[in-house]
């Protein structure tokens, strides 16, 4: 693993802290340097790291824990708890509309995993009794519609498409009508990948939102994303008002530092984690486990 | 900016800029240490000179020359590899056009037989460029596709064969073995092939890209990198550490989704963009 050296170092630091009967402010400073290194190595956003380390330091020094019996352990606990808190409680539920159908829209950068996650979500929610309809709202990427159709076929879930000559807004509108007409109570809209600075493409998402009022707009984020993750989440959130995040590609060795800032930036939690290419590889998100992973523990 | 003298604050500001560009903590710290040494050695006094000096140091690591594609064959065989969703298939479409515009006859191989509609996607790029795509069915053995494509490239007298592969996470050893097999089959049929193994990296990726480069490099002997999605706000600073540690050159960059959105990599332009503040202008 790429960061295992760092993880060892961090654990050594923590072991050292644990071993000490008494900690000085300098000990805490030293440990915080390692924590900072670990977080940046896990691609936690730079600004987030700065504030985070400051807060942990204040808590550690402010709470008289330096004079307690196991100060090292308490510092570690503060770090982990603060990390988990930053990512919010466990909340993997989708907002279900009292009046069906429930509309879910997936948005995000190119290649993040939107189309795959749409199919995974249909698969997961079908197991809870929903009757999903997948909507091919990406009219730009070559073979995007076909991709969703193949996935729908694999799951035996219907896919609504109007080809690539109609606007995604019209497609979304027609899809909702189609869902009502065919007794589908869950509509999952796939959208094309786009840059958060592409005004025209961001306008298109806002227009879909205005046309069909999704109950749930989910940002799909690649767990390997670096420092831009915060910027991206901010932009999508301020334009659309997000309800949650799906973090993908957690089946590799990504530390997933991007996850950390999502809640802080958007105010909404990571709801699901993608852990593979297969359509059953979607899991509820666990902030506490993620905290351990980010720290390399 | 606005510094009266060269002090710790200024160095820290530069280090922060590097980290925000995904250069990574370790490389950033080393670069700043090098910068301090150079400032001393050259007797630099003006704070304004530090950025350009730092750019020079990074340029030295990345190499000022643009590294061309390896030639070989004919056909010159190019394998394109990388993790999921980074832009492999799209890059192949652009690269095909690039080779074409240099008068080369190109053939494409649909070696991603796994992902839904991956073959159809490559075929659309084939249509856009007027290039034939050699394909099997979904689920077929990628090595068999590569073998057939190489035979076809030879019999048709193609100059370049570009082979798509399925996205895979570098930590999945069975999938990396599958990739090795594709390389072995090519090498057995045409000694020296694949002449080029291009690792596609997504510029929005952070420090995990180092692990990607390391493990794809071990499995397939990567000869060059294509850094995609540089039209966004990401800078792709992680390639500095990759060049330093693994000595893999970046050969091309991707700057969009259209067929002409591929450029040979220029260290100077890349380094200049590392420090611009595009990311502040969001929607
Ligand atoms: N290993 C792994 N691969 C994933 C995961 N989620 C998606 N992928 C893969 O990532 C790649 C991109 O996924 P897509 O669903 O096509 O991504 P997208 O966001 O729809 O892409 P665009 O429509 O081009 O913007 C595909 O190869 C998927 O199989 C995951 O959780 N783990
Ligand atoms: N903005 C931008 N988008 C790009 C660039 N290169 C590729 N893309 C987009 O990124 C997404 C993924 O591209 P693909 O070519 O399908 O990626 P891939 O690596 O082949 O994906 P898998 O085969 O699923 O692993 C698509 O939406 C592309 O249009 C680029 O340079 N800039
Ligand atoms: K990505
Ligand atoms: Mg898609
Ligand atoms: Mg592909």
C-alpha cells in the first residue's frame, strides 16, 4: 500500500504518545505534524487539514487531558472522533417521497461513476421493494445510453431513453410521466459528466432540477480525488443544493480523503460507498471506518 | 504575493500552493528545501523571483524536452492502461486522430471486453476518425482481441495499432495479471511489442496516482503517461513526484472531450499552470 509507511509512522507516534505518562504541548505539536502529513497524504483538502489540526490541538490542550492518566490515548481518540464527526452520522437513506415516484438525480465530474452508481442504486433499492426506472439523461458521451441499457438489462430494470437528440430536460420530464404511467415508484436519472466550471452544462442540471424537482440530488465523487474535491462539491452544491454524496472506487487503496470534506462543505452526508464494478458493490457509508482508513489505522 | 522580503511566510505560501496543486506533502517539502538552497547559492534577494525559480526546479524534474511516442514495428503497438474512468477510451480516440494527422495508418482494438458498452464507445470513436476497430464480443478474452488486432494490423499494413483495455484498480492482482497476459501475447507475436504502454492518469486524482503509476509500472512496464482532464480546475501536480520517483515521462495531456483535445506535454506550460489561481473562479 502506498501510504503504509506513513500509517506505521503515525501509529508509532500514537504509540509514543500512549506510552508517555505526561504530555507537553510540544509532544502534541509533534503528533499533530504527523497527523497533518497523514491527512494530506490521504488527499484531505489543505484548508480542511489546517482547521482540523488547529481544532484538535485546542481540544487536546484545552481539556486538561495533558495532565490526565492516559493523555496519548485521549489525543488519538480526539483525532478519530473529530474525523468521524466531520463526516457526519451514519445516514444512508434516500429521501422517499410520500407521493410516488421518488426522483433521484446523479451528478458529478467525468468518469466519477454516475452511470454505474445509478444501476447499483436501482439494484439496492429494488431489494427494499421499490420499482425503479433508470433514465438515460446523458446525451453527450459516446455510448452512454447503451451503457445504461446494458446495465438495466443485466438487472432486468427498465431504462427510459429518447436517444441523444432530445434535451436532458425534456427526457427527464417525459421519464417522470412514463414512470407514473407504468407504476414505477423510483426514477433514477443519469446525467453526463461535467466540469463544475462549465456554466452551460451546470445550467442544464439546474434546468432539469427546475423541471422535475428531484427529491434527492446525489453528487458522485471518485474516492481517489485530490485537492479539487472541495471546490467541486462546493460548486455543485451551490448551484443545485445537494442531498447526499456517493463515494466510488473504495475497493482500491484510496485513502478517500475527499470524503472528509463533503459533509463540511455541502452539509449533506456521504450516503453510499461504491466498492467495485459489479452492480451489487454498493454499501452504506460508515464515517467511523472511514476515519480509520484516512488515518491509515 | 506582496512579500517585502524572502522569509518563512513566503516559503510556506509556496509550499501551500504546491500542496493545493496535488504535488503532495513530501515532494512539496523537498522542493521548498531545494528552493531555499538555490536561493542561497545564487544570492537571490527579490521575493518576486522565487516563483520562477521554483518553476525552474520543477521544470528540471519534468524535463524540458517533449518526449515523443516510441516508434517500432510496423505496426507500432500502443497499449493504453489505467484505473476506471480516467479517460482511456477517449484518449485513444484523440490519439488516433493525432497519429492520423501525422500521416500514419491507424487501427484500433477494443480490448475492454468487460465494461458495459465499452466496445460501442470505441466504435463511435472509430466512426468519428474513420478508423477500423477490431473487436470481439463482450466477455471475450482481451488477449485474444489483441492477438487478432495485431494480425489485422500486419495484414493491412497499419503503422500504428492502439489497444484499449478495461479500467482496473491497480491493487487487483488478478486483473493486473490479465493485463500482463495481453502484453505477453503481443510480445510473442511481434518482438518489441507493445512499444508503448501509456498509463492514463486523471488530473483530478490526488496522491493515489503514485500508487497507480507504481503498480501499473510493475505489471506492464509503463513507458509514458497521458494526463487527462486538465481543462478543469485540477493541476495534476502529482506527476512531479511520479517523475522523480519512477522516472515515467508525461507524453500527452487531455484538455477536453473532443477529438482534437490532446496535446503533447510541455513542462513549461504545465508548470506555469500549477501556480495560476483558476480554482478560485467557480460558478
Ligand atoms: N473499481 C470500481 N470501479 C467503479 C466503481 N464505480 C464505477 N466504477 C467504474 O468506473 C468507470 C466509470 O464509471 P461510469 O459509471 O461510466 O462513470 P460516469 O460518472 O457515468 O462517467 P461519465 O458518464 O463519462 O461522466 C467504469 O469503468 C466503472 O465500472 C467502484 O465503486 N469501484
Ligand atoms: N473534461 C474532460 N473530460 C474527459 C477528458 N478525457 C476523458 N474525459 C471524459 O471522462 C469520461 C471517462 O472517459 P473514458 O474514456 O470513458 O474513460 P476510461 O478510462 O476509458 O473509462 P473505463 O473504460 O470505464 O475505465 C468521459 O465522460 C470522457 O468524455 C478530458 O481530457 N477532459
Ligand atoms: K475520476
Ligand atoms: Mg455516465
Ligand atoms: Mg474505457
